[in-house]
């Protein structure tokens, strides 16, 4: 599903939206944020250069990582304890 979205539907919309928001923020941001905003812009440029297949694999691996992180506390909460007889 991710691949279909990035390959056929998105057309760069997500990254253009990020660039638009960043440019609006640059107009109102102070000089102390210039370095951070430039780094953010470089990150957007780097990510927008990924192919749809690379973005799909990135999202799948990210989802698996977050799922494992969420599974640990969930397992601790719902774990059954032995009854002492």
C-alpha cells in the first residue's frame, strides 16, 4: 500500500508540503534558528531523493521497530502471573 501511494498517488506532495511549511516558518523565525532550518531543509532534500521502493522499505522497517518497542510494555502489562497456592 505504501508503494502504491508513493509511486502513483503522492507525486511529491508530502515533501512539497514540508518545504512550504518550512519556507513559511523561515520568514518568521529568528536568526538563531537558521542553522537548524537549513539542516531540516537538507534532510527533506535527502528524503525526497529516495525512490518509492526505498521509502516503502524505510516505512516498513520503522513500523516494525515501533511495533517491537510497543510490544514490550504491552507484554509486561498483560502478562499473567502464577498464582501461589
